[in-house]
């Protein structure tokens, strides 16, 4: 196995016997109807920013963010749909190897909750059976216009074994918390799961470009 | 619900095959507003990977309506195993002998229940580590969407058995298959081929332009074993391979050594069908609009208000307009193609699912096997064997792809090669040295390169899959099409790392986004 880039759960050990911090990297995918605030959630989580009239985020559909738990550093590699969900044209590549997913709906729009349920089904059909799924009822700052009851969504999440929170990318409410809850739920085994390949990198970028696989 | 699809684009791409997808990504990347359609419900067209259920659907569709996919014909699917497995027997044994579980006896039902673990390629191909596709993936930053595994070994068929081919310097010295004198001879030969620059090439080979590579190797004093390795395994050629072509193929092989692994080749995780999806994702990330399940009915060109030519595409009683149409040959209406006879060479292909590797090794192997032609009139046969670690099949199985230029039909062209390395009786209890073939599919593919009819400058037809080992032809063709649509523009410049993108309300950044116009209605 070549070690020029990511394998799934890589543990990094310091060479001089210093206390080791385990670094686990996970692929997290975002799903949900257009305009429920998928990109806004990520932007709040990764950059701490919010933009009221944000256009679709050109070129930014792939962000990373690191969270520190007690003995582990969790690095999320976050994939945004890049709009491919709009006409039901999301590529299977999107789900490949994803260990976590956040399915987002808008609490002021009942239709988006229905669609969120379909995305959960789609994940159960397409993604890895062990994927950790979180349901996010976004735009909780607009509770006055609420169309989806908290209890209804909570009951659905419980039935399907999903993490659930209502979030607001605008006020930052529960944004870090939902990522943290996912990080806590993910299995952080030392053993790198078999079957992962490697990224191809430029020779200059690769720490060890020509190690050999026997 | 598709009806809110916007109608005006600079570029519309129809078909999500490799060439179409690269062109779509390249156009979107430099700011063109792109719509990308496919008539089927999945990405990749004839370049797709299927799980086992999807593959069954594909076979059924073609067999029931051959006109749907004219490029694929002669499909023959065969099972070599029972529908259901004798369950109780195997259960008892596993409980008693936990240390040595018996080899799993596969049934058709097992394939069906594990269908999702298959990713079977219709167009399996390798990437040369320093070939144009790897360079393009790296330079465009699309590499981060995909993962790869190294091909672990190159084999050939020599003296009626499988032989590992020494690829690297270390391999050459480690091998016991050739003598020390031969080793020196081989190293000298390989080193000199890599070392030639263009001028030295012209000089060295000026008398060889109309002679075969085999003649050249013989002239250089190589022994028959070495000629076999260099000609059939490294250059992938036949006895008639022209000298210069052989030298170029060798050079390409040797130049790609030592970058990622022990051989010059990479294989995409989950199959070659992932690669078009990677390019499509880049296109979408830069604003491209995607719509699968969207067949087109007609293509017309007309002159617009300012004398500009516009392509009008009829699809689901809606007109879609664009300046340039890029269309896969399998999606292209016949009246759009040039009536001149097109160049066509057909490919014979086969896929086998087996219960073990063709040559056991310590770790799970990923193999390129090159057969020399076994009979007069045959073409060399390329074989790729991929295992569970590549995400191609469930644990315990291997997917093996056979490719050759067609002589008669896929089954007659390839069955005799398969029989050399597989047990075709379907008997899974035997402990022979050959793996048992459990399932097979033979098919022929037309490789047509047709032009567009005269006078149509704004429609660009993309060829389908070729018989070559790599993606080079697809990359070259997509760059040519891109240059015609966007003269003077850079082909897939590096996409910025998202971390470097600054989000500020009053800062404009990146290309202008126009794909949302239709959504505002």
C-alpha cells in the first residue's frame, strides 16, 4: 500500500515517543434540496462566516476542517453537491467511501423535509452500510415561520438511527455541535480500513512519491 | 420537474463518456456556461462501471432493443454455477473447522445478494503514471476526487504458462527467468531506449522505418525470451509491430516506472467509470448544470440575430440553445454525421468473474497480462485482473477483463485465451491451479470516428471507447475539441484549493456564474 496520501483512518505517531495523537480523516457528504443552506452550514463551520445572499459557491465544493477530541484529531473532508442534486444527477462517486453525511432541510419548508427523508433512503441504498448520518433542520433562526415541528423530525431521526439537531448557519447555533456529534460517533479504529486507494499527487507534493507496493 | 431547466447556454454537452466529460470540465473551468445531459440514468455512457444489478439491466436493454445502443453488439452472458447454493452443508463445516473455513461455493443468488459490491467496467483502462491523463488529473486538481491503486505486476504467456515480466531495474536483477548475460543485454537495451532524444531516435532508427520491431530486437542480438518480454509484454505488440511504434511504446512504459509503484500503471478505485464522474464534478463545481435521464430528439442549426450560428436541441418538447454542441457518437442523430464512410475498427471484449487470482501472490495482486497472439491471424490480447481491494468485486472474487482488436467475434476471439488461465467447468470444489470461472460476458464494441456533415462548425462529435490500454486518445481528442470551442484558452488550468478562496461579499472571484438564471423564474 502506498502512503502518499489519504487512507481512511490513519494514525500518526510522533517519532520520538512523545504522546501520540491519533489523526483520523473522514469523508463527509452534504445532501438536501437546493437552498436549504448546505453550503452555508459548511462555510459557518469551516470559516465562521455567513452570507445572507450567498450565490452557489463556485469552486468551493470541497473543504476540510479539523476537530480535536480528547485523544484524537478528526479531520473532515467535506464534499458539497456542487448543484448536481438539482436534476437528480448526483454521481455515485459522491457517496464513495463517505463515512458521514449531513442531510439538511429547511424548517420553514415542509417539502424540503420530505426530500430529506428521500436522501436518507438514498444513502441507505447507495452508501456504505456503516455511514453515520446526521439530520440538520436548518434556519432555526426563522422559527416564527416554522413548518416542520421539532418533535416530528426528532421522532423520524430516532426511528432511523440518525443524529438530529436544529441548526442555524446564520446565528451559528448547533453548527459546531452537529459536526462534533458526528466526530464522536465515528469509529476511530487504529486499523486503516482495507480497500482504500491512494490519491495521485505531483512528485513535489508527495512526501514519498515512489515507495513501493509489494 | 425538469421543466425549470434553463434553455440558453454557451456550451451543451450530450453524453457523459470520457471525452464529453473532459470537454465539459474544461469549458466550465474557464467560465463558459455549460449544460451537460445524458439520455440514461447514470454517468459514463459506454465508459460506465456497473454494479451487478445495473449490469444485468444493461445487458437486458441491449438484448431487447439492439437499436438503443448500436455500438455494442454480440452480447453473450453465461453462468457456470448453480442458481442457489447448498446452504446447510457449508454452514456445518464452518462451525466444526473454524481454523480452516472451506472455500466459499458461490451461487448466482450470492451474486445477486452482493450486487452492490461489484463495480464492473465496460471500458476498463489503465493510466500510465506519467501519461497525459495522470498529468491532467494533477494539473487540474481533479486528482483529489479519485483514488487509485498501483498495478502490482505485469505477466505474459510464455512457454505455455504465465510468467512475470521484469519491469524495473530491481526486477530485472531479481528475476531467475533470464541468465546474467541476458540481464545485461536487456538493461542495455532498455536504458538506451529511454535515453534517446528525438534526434538520436531519428538517427538510430533511420534504416528501420519500414521494418518490424521484432526485426530490430533480433538484430540487436536479444534472445527469444527477451524478445518476447520486450515485444509482447512491454510494448504490447505483435510480430508485425512497426519498429518505431515499438520503440515509442517501450519508452512510454519505461518512462512511467518508479513514480508510484512497481509497475508503470495505475488503476482507478471502483473502476474506470469513476473518471468521467470526476471531470463532471469539476464542471459542476464551476457552475455546470447536470441533468441525467434527458434524451434529445433533434439537433438543428440556425442563424441567430447577429448572424451567429446557434445550435437548437429539442428535448422533451423544449428547445435548448447553445453556441457549441459537444455530443457523444452514441447519442448523435445520424443525419448530423457526415455521409462519407467513417473509419471503423471493432473491439472484442470479455469480462470474467472468477473465484481466485490467475497466479497466487503474497498480497492481493492487481495484474496486467499481455498475451501474444496464439494463432496466426489473431491480435495480441490484453488482460486486466482486479480484486476486492479495488472495490470491483466482493471478497473472494476477481474481475478479469479481456480486450483485443476484433477478428471474428468476441467469443471466438477470446474464449481460447480464457481457457488457458481459467477452469471453465464451473467446478468450485477442485483444488486445481487455475481459478474457476463463475460468470462471463462477451461483447463487441464499434470504435467509430465519424465527422460531422459539412458546413456545421459548431457541433463536435466525440468518439467512443478505443481498444488502447490507456486513456491517451480520449485526452488528446478532448483537448482538440476544447481548442476549437475556446481558441487561445488554457486547457483545464489548476482549480484553486477551496481553502484559498476568499469569501467576501464585495469581492468578485472566479468565473461568473450564469447557470442559475432559469431557477429564478
